[in-house]
């Protein structure tokens, strides 16, 4: 069910670019791996719980990139 929710959210936020985003105002963020999807920015390694990891697996199987799925599942899962 969570995977379906994430796919539904993508319909709303699908226009957001897939490139990694870094904040120019913060020196620390420019050195980290930052990404923004559906208006949510996350930097660094994503630490996911079991439910979020299952969401990522489902989303990737449905065609989403793993990087985007990590952000979406962590933010909305």
C-alpha cells in the first residue's frame, strides 16, 4: 500500500528534476550528496528503517530510481 501511495505522490511531484541538489549557502551541503524530489531535500547517506526499505524495493520494482525512492519513502512513508 505504501508503494502505491508513493507512486500517487509522483504524479504530483513528477516534474521535479532528478539531478542532485546542493545548497550554495552552506559549505557543508555543497560537499554532501544532496538530492531534492517532490520538494523534499535530503543530504548524505539515507538511513532507512525496515518499512522504508520495503517501500524503496517496491518503488524500484515499479520503475522509480533507487535514489528517488529513498527520499520519497523516507519523507512520505
